[in-house]
């Protein structure tokens, strides 16, 4: 049976990991490749890199990251951040990334999802959705790293991206992100119940019960985690042992 | 002595190359017929559509070279590269494969999520398999595919995985090996398999 996945997320700015992470066994805690290789050894199922470099150099930093990671990391990895063109996607995948994630560009031009999935296959096209609660059963999609509201209903958008050929949805709750009080069960459940592609829940992980809850009660296929592993509150192995003891199938 | 990793523009060659390098194997990424003929072993990776894959091999004049060499050398097909060994695929109509092994490639039925993507466990059928040496029943490997093989002979299947339906995870026939999952993306377990392959190559070389 397919396992539920634990995916550490690394935010990268100009080739360096943001939010300094201090691990004794890592020579350079700011090096995204070294950190990703560390998480591979620790038992992570995949890695997500989110490039937040705010300049025209981003295109190059993203491609460099893809290629350097390929030399040292032997689990699947996704790269996202400012990707908006087919040629750029091609370049990143060629260097060794398994998936790319698109967000703002997909809303601005939904045909990008369709074109990209036709050329490269659905399995490597992840659509990231940042959503914020508005009112009863309505979560609004935000763009540009949560700065621009769109008026679009996140659940409708999730359905639409599946139809367009997305292979996976990376769903971030802006309400929960950074709070450490648990993933957004309602939002995640609303999305997993209308799509038939894997959904990665993101935002709000503070303890291991949160991982269990969003998998068990909201049907998430994978969980994105950052600070609880970056700051060594837990080890990945520990999280997996816990999920296993809760009857969830994981890779150990 | 080297392994030729065949480059036919069907995705993610660099991951396969890097993984072999990591375990200390000599690899050459190539689409040159002579480099292929002189290799001790061949690896055919591949991500993408069956029809395009065959078309690309044809365009590079590699069909004949592969058909001549696969049986003579030690061969490993990964994902699409393994599927190409069979007679045909039903991906977007009926499309011809290399026909080295009997059988076909068909769509995973829609009652499960397609593609089959993620880490799944092996059920080992060939316990004395050299390439699976060191791998335990239930170890996880990374799969990404929407089509799966229906081999003409069930005896080529060395391990399976359970995805609501039973899927052949690896095959073995004389010197021909194939993985449906991606060893180059399957962390230490995957690297172990590539190391086993390299050991087989060295032993016979």
C-alpha cells in the first residue's frame, strides 16, 4: 500500500536557506543541498524547495539549485518559486528535479498547467494554493506569497487545476501557517473530498498529533513540515514511528 | 569497463547518472551506437510517454543497436525503460515496443488514484535474486507511473507491489533486469540496487 509522506520544506533566498537552522552534524546549515541530503538520510520521503529570491536572478538560482541537489539527494524533490514558463520548467526538470510547483503563474494563466502537464506529464506538475478563510465554506486564493487576494474559491480552484492536468496540490492554509496549532482540517478536508489527486497539507504543524489529524481526519496524502524538524523539536524517524503507532502506513 | 546510460531525451538522465556515480560505478551517458556496443552493460532510463520514447530511439537510430545488444550485455531498464522491453503499450493507442520480452503495457485501472505516485512496499518473489540482494520484504521504493506491465510469463517478475491491484515492481530474465520504480530516487535502498547491478556487471566482466 502506498505510504503517507513527510516532506520537509526549505525556503531558499539567493541560494541560501532562510531561517537559520543549527544542526551539529551539518557543516553549512545555510546550504540547501546539504540540508536536503541530511533529510534524505533522516528518512524524509521528499523535499520541497521554495525559492523566494526577489530579483531577476531567481531563474538562475532555481536552475542551479536543481542541478546541485541532483548530485547529492536521492529522493524526489520539488522546486517552486516564480516559475511561469515552459522553457524554465524544462530546464529545471532536466537538471534532475522531479516536480515543479507553480502558484501565481497558474492563476494568471491556467493554460500553463495544461500545457506543462501535456509536455512533461501530470506527475511533475504541482499546483500550490495559498488559501485564507473568508466566510462559511469559502477560502480565498492568494497570490504573490500571500499578498494578493483573488476572489477565487480555493476548493473550486483545486477542482479546476485537477481538470487542467495538475498531478498534485500543495495546499497552504494562510490562517494556520506559522501558528503551530495544527493544520487546517476543514480546508484540507474540503479539498481532498473534491479532487482525486494527492494533496499535501501545509501550514500549522506544531506537534506530531497535528500530522496524524490532517492525514486521518482530512485525508491528506502528505504533510509539509518546516520548523518542527528544522529546529529539531522532532526527528523524522520519531514522527514516522508515531504515525505508524497510530495505524498510518509510512516508510520507515 | 563502463555502463552506458542511454540518453534519448526522455527526462531525468542526470539523476540516474548521479546515483551510479555515487555508488562508484563507471557510467557514460550516451546516444552513440559505438559507445553502446562497447559497453559492458546498458541502462535505459526514461520518464514520459511510450510513443515518444520509441520515436526518439528510432530517430537516434538506436532500435537496432538495442535489439542486438540487450541480450548480449547486462541490461537494466528503469520505469519507461523497462516497459519498452515489451511488445507493445496501450498508452494513447497501441504503440510498438522493443519486443525483447513477451507481454504488454496497460493503463492502471481508474478505481485507484492514477498516477501511482509515492513510496510503496515490495513483495519479493525471487528470494535468491542477486539484484535484490540486501532488500527486505516490505522495503519501500519510489514509484511514479500510470501504466504497468502485463508480462507474458509471470516467471520474469521478481517482486511486486500492492496498489489495490498487484503491480510488477521488478523483473529479471537471464541478464535482463527491470525496475518499475525509480532506484535513483529511492534513497539508500535504491542506491543498494544500483550497487548490486554494478556488482553483477563487475562479476561478469
